[in-house]
C-alpha cells in the first residue's frame, strides 16, 4: 500500500533532508520519494505541523513477560510502544524466569519477523539477577543479547562488575548498571530531603546513587570496556559522568523521561503512581539533568516502562512497588523539556543515540531506505483514558489527563499503523 505524508518536517540528523518540510511517499515498506512534488498514493496523510523522525528506540522497558503476564505481556507492551512511536525496544531481564539462557532470548524475539515493534534482549549479568555468580555472557551474546545488566537491580557486588567488564571486553560488549548502593537506599520510599522530612517518610539519599556512580567509574578506569549507567537522577551524577567522559572513558548514560518532569513535591498526596526508583529528586537535579542532555553528558532518554497490577500499587505509599508505565505517553511528557532544549535534541536522544549505544541498525530518512519512521504532532491534544491506555497496567500519574502531543503514524518492518 502506498502512503503519502504531505508537508512533514523531517527530523533526522543523518538525512540530507534534515529540518526540511517535504512530502514523503512510502510504498511496500520503503521510502520511495522525498520532495516537493505530490505523487499519487492510495492513502494521503496530512502531516502539516508534524515531525517525521526515525522510529523511537527504548533502551529500558520491562514487559513482565514471562512470569508476570497479569501486568504486561509482549503483545500489550509492543502495542503500547507502537502507540508511543517506538519501533525498537530493549527489554530488561527481570522476568520469571530471568533472561539468562539462549531459549529465554529466543522467547523474547520470536515475534520480530512479523511485528512492527522489534524487541531485543538485555541478558542478565548474574544468575537470577542475585549479584552473586556470572551468567554465560559470551554464549548469550552469540544468541543475540544486545547488552548485559541485572536490569532493575543494581550490581551491588563490586567484584561482579569488575569481572563482567573484563569478561565481555573481548567482544566489545556493553555492561549496563543501575547505579545504586542498596544499603543506603534500603527501606527508602522517596528522595531524602525537605519533603521526606515533612511527610515523615524514609528517604533515599542522593548519595546512594552518587557513591555507586563513583565506584562504577573507578572500576571502569581499572578494567576498560564499555559501561552504560541507567536512570541517573542527581546533579552530582551528571558531573561525575561528565568528568569521566572528559578523561576518555567509554561511558554512556541515560535518564528516564519522568525524571525530567516530576520532582519530589509530587509525592505529597501519597499517590503511589509517583513512586519510582530512583525517586523523583528536587528541581535543581531536574535542571542539571536537562543541562546534561543539552551538553551531551546524558546520551539517551528511556521510558523505564514498569507495569504493575493494582494489587501492587493500590497500597500505602511505603508498601507499593516502584515504577510507572510511560512508553505510550513519553513524548507528551517531554513537551516542556523540548521547549527548553528543542525537539531536535530530544528526538536524537530517543532515536540515533540509543541505537548507537546498543549497536543496532540506525535508520535514515532517505529515498530507497526501509521505512522505520514515526510521525508526531506535538500540538495535538488527546485524552489519556483507561480506554486509550494500551498497557495492561494503569500505574501512570498521567492517566485521566488531557495530553498535548500525539503519534499520528508509525512505520517499520514493512508494516504501518495510522492512528
């Protein structure tokens, strides 16, 4: 089927058409024409005021499948991703069983041949993500693992981090760590600060993250290799990583979209949908994270999509599980961030950069190329209702709100969806 997108603003730094407003013809899964002419097509989509970029790539999401399908499964997770503009999603290994064997990876990627959203596996570094014994990472790499991490759990064992960096250095593999000292964050529920004191809540100090960032950098300096720090949240973490990059270390990092939007004051109503890990910090941290995106210290933005059923969230705040769903609402969530640093940079952190870090194929908007695209109207409003929500879970602080910014169409793997 031929589809013509008229007057679309192309946002792709790798393309010669970058920031130009042009017509784009897609036919049989490929970009057939880009220019000012209006070729015939079976379907015409008015893309005036819309941005056309490569499909988004998420470096961190949890679809809870296998093992916790009541929260999410590969099908519903992929649908939520598609509605959010994602065409590539890397899944953390925190399932049951943990993603630590060849067959586990095969299970995650088995539907890629026929799916618009392509899933890839981040395999566990340690057996059952307990932080005690290494998995067979070389074997897992041969089976298609794009990176190695204990996912939602930090690598608390320094010797394990050191050995994992050394172990996969021979294949230039990527180690991903969530920097957190689990002893300093133990029993914490929100950011340690003025608001936690006022609310009488056990806080998670910034030090819990910053100490782990410092340790990880020191170990990377000793071992060499490729290290990615996931979900950083504090001003000092940004500064530490910035210094490490200036020293020439092969280190990258990401920030969750919600960390750029919410601060710890949102917890005052004790709504467990605002309970995330790492916790929402303060406004100075948000400013530092935004600046880190702008100066290149922070390489990528992730959804940190973490679905939970009602039994895990409709509890007292200190008893509820950490995490929110966010893939479907990620771009609207970043509207104010884009007002500060521009959509061009925001999309770079969601398309080119994460694919480069994961060594995935990077699509280009040009004639003759496969159509891996998403079309986004940053000004269109819509209601994020239970019916509009595509995830199995409902743990989003945005649910029930009117959002600004809507995905219009997504193309990938010879398929398309027009909303």
